[in-house]
């Protein structure tokens, strides 16, 4: 009798299909910079956002009723206040840093102290301003944490200065810019989702004079928020906002922003 030999065959389970390393994108709170001349309502803008709390680098909240940390006198205090918001339970939804151009000298002093000099200029060849970018990045990392992990909107105010813009394609011209060193300004602008320039609305008219016309500026005192860059100022937004939004005292501009920024759509009743 012939013995039949059988071999037991085994099959390996098919490998699980690989998946793409994707993540679900959610509508995070916007990071907003609002800048403009003194007294146009930049701090009020922050106070009219949802459940704001102020970090003060300048003393300018006397006429604004909003929760605020004590006035910060140095960069370490600012970071300590940001850390409190990151680690302690609270129901604030917006952090307002008021203002960036008063924060910058604190950063310069910290860089000088770390390098055992009296001021950045003593470091030489502009190196101090480059070193200051590392401190700015610490600050940006902290506010990004509040945005990403705590769901807080970031509002940062700043004043303006007029600088000559050297256009490589056209003649140079003056423009409004954020009152920060150019390296820091570039970093903040890149980091922000919305950059608003606010000013009084100014129109022009022509008046007969001598042998020709003279262009004159006219205005009614109305304020406006600009959301798109023009030759005379820097602005941007990633949400398709109207190029100009009336900056009314009643805060109607909040609804315009809410209608375009997805983060607001979840909580329109609060805006």
C-alpha cells in the first residue's frame, strides 16, 4: 500500500493596507494683527471680540472695560502671563496682546542682557536684531499653543510708522508699516492670518488754483479697516474678506468678519 504524504500549506494573512498619514483639518481661531495710528480703536477692537483677556505691554486700557493682566514690564512677565493662560483653567476665548511695538523693546532688552551688553547696537553689525528673532519665535510658539491647544483667538495690536518702500519695479514711495524692526515685522506678518490696517477714510477732490488743479484730501472722520495690501499700506487676509470694512463704533464689523472666517460660524450667536 502506497503511503500518501500530504503537506500542510499555510498562508500568511494579507498585510493590512497602508493608510495615508492625514489628519482632519479643523477651523482654528484666526491670528489677527490690527495696526494703525494712535486712538483709532485698536484696543477696542480686541475688547469687542469674544471673551477677551488683555496682556498689556503699554498702559492704554483706562477707558476699556475688559479683563487684563497687570502691566508687563519685561518679556519674561509677558511669557509668564501667556503660560498662565496655557496651564490654568479659564473660559477666555481671545487673548489680546496690546501692543507689539511695546513688546519689541522688551525683547531687545532680553537679548542685550543675555549677551551682557547695554543695548543691541553694541552686539554689532545688526546681529542683535537677528538674535531677537529667536525671542520672537518663543513668543509666537506660546501664542500658537493658545490657539492650537486652548482654542483661543489671537489679537495683536500695533502702531504705525511711515517708511520709504524701495520698489524694484517702480519708483520708491512712502507707505504705512507696522512699527517694528523689519525682520520682526516680516516674521509677524508671515505668522498672521489677518492683518488689518485701520485709518480714517480719506477721499480727494480737485480745486482750481492758478493755472491748474490742486488735489486736496477730504474726510468725514469715518474709520475703515483695510484687509488687502495697497501701495500705501500693508494688509492681508486668508478668508476673502472685503477689501474695506467700515470700522464703526457699534462693532458691526464683527459680523462681516464672522461671515467670512469659518471659526466664527460655529458660534455666531456669540459674535
